[in-house]
DNA sequence: GTCCCTATACTCGGATAGCAAGTGTCCGAGTATAGGCGG
DNA sequence: CCGCCTATACTCGGACACTTGCTATCCGAGTATAGGGAC
């Protein structure tokens, strides 16, 4: 069980886009440059964020990406599911209904207890991610980031934004 | 993010081994037959459970597997980590320290806020799995399983146990 | 009849192929801009 | 001088290779048993 590297990139990109002035956009190449990651591969993940409706894309020169809604209305879970997909991590194959002692399917009205346990844990995981918004993360960055990085970041963003 | 199929098999195997009379063993091939899964592949996962110290293996004829400790002392998390490994699902690559505005490493005393959020969610997931023991699952099966399957299962186990 | 030895059959354990999904990259479709041209 | 047109350059979006890890399988090392033979 491993979470894709793209999730980390996607969250960081959203936090940076949250710091963008309204009605401005930031191209994919600039986002990659800011984070020091491969531009082509980051573009792939940004497409996923766009498909999920978390960011808007503007084509052409002076185009780029911006958040589709307020940073306070985008949860970390939104980003994770946009990148990783929203299918459950645990898939029950109903092996209790296989093998020599299996009964007819209608004898198993409730879901398998193993699956219920795994899904309950997954729900707890999702709840924790849903409780945290991109806005919360931005606040944390402003709170904790090195002051020099903050000023440099703001200046960098001012020049890179379109 | 996808949980290996072996996790499901491992948990079901532990619940079946919990129903085994004390000091009896069940061979890998019988476990596979009971659950209707490929024997050779299940054997691989049982090795992982053995390495993790959750089950004991007895070699030779009349050999097989049995739980290494009480079913009440084996949590679902134990089984999941035995199969999937105990490394965190989210790995922080510290991309905040990359790119043009990165500062010296000593300027980042705390862990990245993104990583803290992801790890907190993972901790909630683990806590949910740690709260559930194999014994709890067995109780659930006895409670909910079709009566015919229960009696057939006990009889099957009586003949298959060594 | 009893004890010992040997061959057997059955178990686990690790080493070995095959395949799907994540990782990484590229090029084409579309658009706002900038410059040139005509009025 | 002003407006329009065209070529350009830059953006996103989807299609195409490569690598890692999960899926699946097999064979070898080790051991308790069962049978046969010797005493």
C-alpha cells in the first residue's frame, strides 16, 4: 500500500495556487520549476486536478492554472482522490463465498466483516483528510515557513503569475 | 493507493486458524482449498505472516500453520503490516526544500505540514485497525455467518486439522 | 514380540517468471498576443 | 494615426515508452511417519 508521489505534488501545487492573486494563472512549467520536479510529469497530475474540477485551466499565452474555488472549500481529501482515484483501497473479493463450504449468495445479506473493518479504517482516514483544507495548509506555511522563503516565494510568484 | 489482495487472504486465514483446536496445525494447501485461492500464492503470504511472528509453522508431515499467540492478541493491523510492510504509505520527499526559493535545511526544523496531515490520517487508519482483533472478527463470523456454513466449516476443519 | 533402521511422503521456505500500474516523456490542438499592413 | 489581419509563440490535453512492484508458480531442504527387517 503506497501513496503515489503525485499526491504530494498535487497538494503542494494547490497551496501555491492558493497564494496566487485572484484572476491570475500560473503555467504548469512554472509550478514544476517552483517545486523542482519534472515539468512533463507534473503536467499529467495537473490534468487530473483539472478533470476533478479542483483547478481551472486557461489555454494559450498568458494561460495556466488557478484554483476553481476557494482554498477553504478544497479539502486535502479532494486532492488525494483527484490524483489517486476514488475507488476504495480495499477491495473485497468475497472469498467467504468461495471454497467447499460456500453457501448460496442470498445467505450472506451483510457485507463481509473483514471488509467492514477495512472500510471503517479507510473512512477514518478519509475523515482526517476531509477535515483539513488547502487554506489550513497555507496558514500553516505562513506560520512556520522560514521568513526568507516566504518573502522570496511571494516575489517569485509576483513575477511568474500571468 | 491500493491494498494488496494478500491482505484479505491473510486476515481470513488468521480467523480460520483461530478456530483451530489448540496444538493442531493446518497446512497451507488446506487453507487455500478452504478459501478457494491459488495454493502456491497463498503460501507466499503465509510466509510473511510467519516472518512477522503472527503464525507458527511446523514442518514435515502432520505439519502446517497455527497462530503464534491468542487471537485476542492479534490485531488486524498486525496482519496488514505483516503482508504490506510497515513503511508509511505517504513518503515526504521534502519538495519544499527544492526549487529556486529553497533555504538551508536547518531552516526547516518541523516536518512539512503536508506530510503531517497525511501521516495523521494514516495514524487514524492504523488506530481503527489496531482496535479490531482477530478474535473480534471470529465473534462476528459466529454471529452472522449462515448456520449451515458454520456447521460445515467446523466439520471440514475437524477433518483437515492435523 | 519388540526394537531399530530406512525409505517415503508430506510440509515449509526461498528463488524464479509474468503482468499491471505507476513513472516519465513527447508531440499535436487551440488561443491570446505582437507585429505588419492597409486605409 | 487607427483598425484589421496574420503569423507566432505559448498554453493545455492526450497518446506513447519504461520501470517498479504485485501476482503467480515452481523446486529444493527438512522432518515425522509407516513399513520392513533383525534380534
